[in-house]
């Protein structure tokens, strides 16, 4: 699961809500990775039973090293107090994105390093629940040791035959390479032959990889032309069958090619649970330069469901819209979107949601529903989770808040209940502070298990130490491992 970059918060009286002190206390939060070393970039992959794999990089003498922990649903670590070392091979001086997925047989991590020749290569490791290196002590090397810049390796489970891994290549021959790996670590497809390639003038960046049907996967990626600040980025969707072949043409299905996309923008992508994908992103209109959040759905057979260019989640043209995240009501096909609103000067922030029906109607009115009103605090990076009892549902929003001169804080906002298909104004519970006040939080990742428990992990810095923290938030309102 992709981590969220976050800027965190304390809730003040002028919000009209009160920040509760739980579970942001030591007894409600576990330390997944601590000690005297600095820990970075947590990812998590959860199982239905509430068990979770959590990975991170640790800065040690000699460079960054990759670690993994396997936590039971009660928060007990199977791999020792500070996890197990997955790879101590040489990393560049700066870290790049990596990925993690998990199932009953174990967790698979994909990442880049510069072992051996000094070139960046993509490697995959599979770790069993009892800590065995199932693909050997040095994993499986997937790329071909070329003197090119490789970045954004992504992984998704294909079927019982294995996993798909894709990564982006920045060079005179820009492309996205595709490799399939069997469950026992054998390479089943050739990354040099199975590629997404446009022209040499188009740089390609893989954003997200989602399992589809019949052993296929769907990759959402961007193609960019021109130079910053006049770069133009187009968003594409491509389906890859179980043999690694492209099913939707050379350039896939284009879902966005109008307006200006921020170079740092990464779309939010979730499955529609029928083999298709739901994509949300933000883009500036050329005339007003105000940022708008847009949503599109592509089915498993390649049909684009909403209007060309995507649905705009609000008709408020005076509001900048950033950082969308999506969740799905599986019973009705309704899509719920959360995003950050900012004024034109981007000096004040708010938090909003919108419900979109399966046929593209905005169910919370043209402006959406305001969870936190505009204030001169920095609110960003909302992550959206559904808590569903089969008849109606509540939303849990985990987001960042920061007031001037204060630490970034991790917050939880619960709102609901929502009724299927209705334009209902939900109750908004008091905000809950998840991180301790003395901590500065920068990234988080989480998942909801089959009991409705939300399990969250985040990067926290306090008194010069950077640790990985975690907590569990149950449907009955109790918290802590």
C-alpha cells in the first residue's frame, strides 16, 4: 500500500470540534521500529485476520537497510523487537519508492539498490510468516543491470502462478518494464520484451498496479512531454494479461489529457472489485489555474464509465482541491472521495467529501460535504476507510494537520452514518489525535481487516529519533493493540 505524505494537526476551538486525547498516548500506540537508528518510509500489507506486515528503511552505518516486521492482530512482532533485516545491500544516498504485498504464504517486497555494479536494479524478496527468505538470501534480481535510472517498482498478486512487477525507466529509451515472477521466485516473463513504450520524447511513470481478473493486472501510469514548468502529463490505464501482454493498445486508455498536472501529483487508485479501477487525481485548468479533483472509472473490459476527462467532485470554482483519496461502497457501487480544499492563496485548508453514484451523479450536492471548515491550518493527505455494517456505513478519515510553529500531527475523523444512495448529512464525531503531541509525523499507511478494525502505522520523529509507530482502531470505538 502506497504511504501518504502528511502534515499533521491539532484541533482548535475555532474548528467547532474537540480533539480527544486517545489513542495518542504511549499505552495506546506500539513502537514497530525504534532504537538509536533513524527509520523511514513505512509500508503495510494486511491480512483479513488483522495480522500485518510492516516494512521500512533504517539508516545505519554504511547506508540504508530494509527491514520487515510481521505483527499478529494483537500487535506482537514475530521477527523480534525491531524486525528482521531483509536486505543490507548498498542503497543510493537518497531513498526512492518501493512496494509491498502480502498473502497467507508471506510478504513480497520490491525495491531498487546499487549492489554489485553500482547500477540501480530492481530486486524482489519473499519472506514467510516465520521469517524465512523464500527466494534466497539475496532475493531475485528482475532488471538487467543497464546503466539507466530505474524507479517506482510496484507489485501486485496475479493469480496462483505468481506476481507482476512493473518499474519505470528514465533514459534515452523511456519505458515501463513488466516482469512476472512465480510463487517460488522463477522469472516467467522477459522485462525487455514486455514493456509499455511510447516515443523517446515521452517519459513514463508507473503510478499504481492493481490485480484484475483472469490473472491479469491493471497499471495506471503517466506520460509526460516537454520540460518543467511547461510539462504536459497524460494519465493512461493499461491492462496486462497473465502472460505479460498489453490488452488495451500501445498507449492504453487515456483518462486525462487536458489541464496541467502537478509534477509531484500521484493519482489515488483503488479496485472496483470487479476487475476494473477507480482513479482520482487533481489537475489545474489552463484558464483559472485552480486545481480540481477529478474521478474516472474503467471497467475490466476497458469501458470508460464517466464523462471524458472525469467527473469534477465539486462545482466550487473558487476552491483549490488537492490530495484525493477514494473508497468504494461495494453494495451500491457508490464511490466516496475525500480531499483537501485550499483557498486561492493556499494559506487556509478544509477537508471535504463527496459521494458519487454508479452512474456518476454527485450525491452530496454540487459542493460536497465539508467535514472540517476552512481555517488557517495545514490540512492534507486524507486517507479514507469505510466501516460497513451491511445496511449503512461510516467513514474514517485519517489526515494531516499542522498549525504554525507546531508539530505535524496524525488525526482521525469519523463521520456517518451514510445511507445507500441518499444525500444525507452525516454526524461528525470529535476528532481523535493518533500521534503524541511531542511527535512530528510525516508518513502513514493503513488497512481495514474483516472485523472493521483500522490498523495504522506511521513515521514519527521526537527528540531526534525517527521511529515507526502503530495502533488499531476498532469499529466499537476502542483503540490500541
